C-alpha cells in the first residue's frame, strides 16, 4: 500500500484504507446481486449494500482494536447470522450452496488484508472472488466435459513432477558420467509436460481437430507417431484432401523443431544460442512449405478427419515414462563411450543412426551432458539426428499411405527442401 500512500499522501491513511475496502466490498456485493437476480431467487443472503457494510464492519472492528478481539467477536457474530440464513435457505429452497456465505466472510476480512498486506494481495483476493462468482456456468460446462480419467491423468502428472522429481538424489550414478537420477527424471518430466499440454489442447480446445490442427498438435507430441497416423489416413482419403494431409505432415515436422527448440532453451543455454538461427530457419521452412501447399490448393474445399485415434490417449502412462527414462540412460551411456573410444567421428555416425529411433532421449542427453567436445560439434550432432529422423519420417509417410502418388509429389519436394536446409545449416554451424 506504500505506493498508494505516496500518490494520495494528502489524504489520511485510514481514509484511503476505508475507501479501498468500501469500494472492494461494493464490487463483490454488486456481483452477488447480479447472480441473485439472474437466479431469481426468492431468498438469498445479502445484496450490494449488505456486503459493503460487512466489509466496512470488518475494517472498523480491526482498526478500533489491534489485538483482534473486536474483529474476532464480530466475525463470530457474523458467522451466527450466516448460519441462521443458511438454515432458512435449506428449509425454503432446498439448496445447500454456501458460496454467498463464504464470500461474506472473505468480504469481512478485506479490512485487515488492506491494512496488513501488500496492495496486490487485496486486489488478488477481490479479483479471484469476482472471477469465481461469475464463472460458475463456465466451471459447470467444463466439468461436464471431464471424464473419469481426466483427474487420474492430472494426478499422474503431479505425481511424476511434484513427488518423484523432488525426492530423487542429484548425485552421479557413475562418477565420470553426468548422469543422476534427478537429471534422468527431469528430462522425463519436461517431455511429459509438453505431451500433457498437447493432450489438453486437443481434449478441451480443439475438440474435433481437422487434418491441419492434428498435424500441428501431434507434432508437439511426437512427429513420427503423427506422421504414421496421417499416412494411414491418407491411404483411404479422397483425392482432394490428400494435399491437406501432406501439409499437415510438413507442419508436424515444423512443430518437432519447435519442440526441440524449447528443450534446448530449458537444458542448454550454450546450444540454445548456437542453434537459435538453425531452429528459426527450419521452423520457418517447414511451416512455409506446409502453408504453401494449402495456399496452392485454396480452391479445394472440405476438411477431413483429424487424428481421432489419439484423441483419448493418455500421454502420462507410467510405463511410457519408465521407457523414456530407460532410453535416456541408455543413450547417455552409449554417447559417453562412443565419444571416449571414437571421438567426434563416432558421435557423427551415432547421430545418423539415432534417427531410426526416438531422437528425443538422445537430444536431451546431448543438451544435459558434459562432453569434451565443442558446442558446434554437439550442435552438428543434433542437426544430423533430426535430419536423419526426417528422412525416416518421409519413408514412413510413404509406406503407410501406400506410396500414394499425389502425397509423394508434395512430400518429395517438401522433405527435399527441408533436408537441403538441414545440410546447408550443418555446414554453416
């Protein structure tokens, strides 16, 4: 509240507190009146005047006695009145909601909050109260969309990130290798978080995703899995929709680069700054290619089905997390000993071979590892792995689409341009 006093230093401090509490209480009261009128309730607790007076009462009782005795006694009296009101509400309306009563108690506490806490705390309490009051219908509609697995999925996410991660030791398992239980699980948590965000977007924001949205969201989760599914759908898709599937595949590649870019930002500032131009170029090239196909085919109408197979897939299966952790440890050990015995050339070969598998554990291992190689060498290894993975994804898309001619025409050009851009940036870095 110091800033408020500096701006209103010509007014007595108590008057400033009184005005702030009265206005805040009035806003809460007006919100309660609007809710009551919208429900057309015959019996409801308080109005805008009632809540304003409750806030003023709390302010006065606290100001008159700093020992909190008067304020506590007033609070007890208020609770008794609220209990009486709640009893008659149950008797006459058969309604057990206590929201208005709880808001009244919060309003009563605004005086002490204003006088003892920072100004932002008072604003936070008032804004949160108003939002919770006005968003009842929003919460109700949202709850209707939830199924029995949503909170289980949330609980799994909180378990792996808020319980397992903090208790793991951050001491090296093998002295000469930068590998700790904490670092392994931290990588798992970061990957799971991005997967979970993609799952929530698909579940609640893009409920019936089309082809393009499916490619974008799927690329944030797993570009390879998304491309396989899009390839399968292309095999049976009507001919006019094939260009959209091609665009979605290229956009999924762009989202893969964006996902890895985020990983780099989180785990390695050196590689982040070294590879920033590369990621910007590759994201732009992939997305421009995908959007270019859509622009060329702007006369084509209609939208095919998205990836419904993934719609209800739980991204936080514990066994999936364990598999990722195992792969992370395996790639850490393999990379460490390849560099020791074969040096830079061994890492180059390994980075190409990694493209045939899941590249995420390998990349996160590079981002977190401590290797006696320069930043440019490690950046080049990451680029090779992603380039190799893109080539494999091209063959996946063609194989699962039945080598469909129209798709091949678009993807051959798209993946060729992406690979050429990879090679150019590889030589530059």
